C-alpha cells in the first residue's frame, strides 16, 4: 500500500480501534489459481502476539483453508469510514480554482500466516464470542442456545476456524492532512452537513488529524 508520510497512521490503539469497529475484513490469499479474496468477520485479540491475532471461520466448502497448508501467507484489509470530497467544499477553490475531487478514507492492512483450526472447541468458542459482540446492542440478543443443539452441531460442523498472528500492521488515514486548515475545516463541515454516519465519522477524523502543512 502506498502511504505518503502525512497519511501514515502508526498508533496501535488507533489501528486496533478501526478493526474492532469494522470487523468485516477482506482476507486476501494467493491460491493455486492466483489471488483470491474472501470477506470474513474477524475477532481481534490485541494481547496475543506482538501485533495481535485475528480469528475467523470460513465455510468448510471454501477451499481457502485447505490451500493455506501450502500457501499460508495472507493479507487482511479492514476498511473504515470513507467519503467523497468535492473541490467545491474548499474555500481556496473559489479563490484560485486549483482544487480537484478526491476520496478520504481510513484503512488498516494486517499481514500474517494462516493457521487452520479444524476442531469443534475452537469453532464453538469463536462463534459464541463473535455472536455476543455482534448481538450486544439488541434488546433480546440471540445466543447459540436459542437454536436446537442438533442444528447448531450441524452448523458448526460446516465451518472451519482460522487464526492469523499479525506480523505487520499498517494504517493509512487519508484525511486531507496535505490541505491547509481552512480547506480541511471547510470540507469537514460540508461532510457534517450531508448527515450520513460514515461522512460524520470522516469529518470528525479530518478535524482531529494533525496537519502536514
């Protein structure tokens, strides 16, 4: 990933926070037929390993876990909030007309090697933890015990666990740090006025990001 110095995010707590808020990752592997990508919700354990550990499950019918035996190297991409930025939102555009459209975003790349866990205990524990996290905001959270035991056993048997100890963690926060203060504020305020949650998140991040100029 190309990362100009003013867009680089190194703080572990910030990178970890994006993964926690946006757990659906793009798992990129190099299989026998070339590059492959699977979109999988991950559990992240920041305390295991020097850079943390990712855990997930995939369908048993998905060849990615079998291919990992010979090709374990993997990249997982976590995409945070994104937003289109119109040049009309920059005050300087109306003075010099020397601005162009762009796209602001926050993204984390996690590199590591896949370890396969084809055992019921690992998979059940992982599914239970992911379910508790995802259902936490519900009035009556669903839990595995709500379904018949034989049905859950069938579902668990149809998936395989994977684990990736992160060996490299990089972040890119492209938030207009290369713009002057008035232009960054102008764009952030325009995003706020548009109202969507993603745009609000990008606006807040733009205002907090240290300027490069």
